[in-house]
């Protein structure tokens, strides 16, 4: 594999990562994940991050995701299922996330909607305008999940809290 080809693939992953990150954050913020803990355990994570110098609302966002991973798992499933089965695969992933939410007694629909919007975004960027192939969205979603949940939680909580404030959710 040539260096140019590797760089091109990394650019596609980065572009897909930005699209996935924006989808993830916007959908989950609109659905109020930064407002308050919606599932058991989210308050513990929010309070822990606040005590560590982070933002409590960003911590609630992260806690809601960690304790009910439908948003992250669902969008990753959408990417994988779309790659394997096309648009219908993304819709199947949405159905699985919806069923998982109901089984886990999760009161929200952020994961289901995020999975549907991820499917639509992958379709737009891969099939409709043909810029980014579906497989790059798998890596892009992993990148988005890692930066939101794992890279540096205190800073991520501050960024997520700031976004929630700008979107007037908190």
C-alpha cells in the first residue's frame, strides 16, 4: 500500500469520524442527556467528573451513554450493519436498539434516533454523493465514541457541557 493511499484512507476515517461525532453529540444533546441522569449510574459518573474538575452536565451526558450504551452501540451497529447489508442493515440496527431500549427500561429514544440518523448520514455520504465508503464510518464511529467517552473524560465533559449550554439544553 502506498503512502498516498494510506493518507487518503486516514482522511476518510477522519471525515467519517467528524460526521459521526456531530451526529452522536447533537442527537444525544437534543434528547437531553446532559440535563440529568436518566439511567441508574449516570449520576455517579456526572458527580465524579464534576469533582475531578469536569462539567457535571457533560458528565451526565457521558454517564447516560456509559450506563445505557444504546447511542454509542447503536450508531456503531448502524455503521457495521450498513456496511454489511446496506441501508436496510442500518434500519435493522435501529430496530435492535429500539428493542434493547425497551428491554432495559431506558425511557429515552436517543439511541434509536441516533441509529436512524447515522444510517441516513452514511447513505448520504456513501451512496447519494459517493464521498466516503461505508467501512470508514465504522472506524469513524469508534473514533467518535473514544473521544466522547474515553480519551480525556474531564475535558470531554467540559466540551459536552459547553455544547449543551450553547444548544440551550441546560
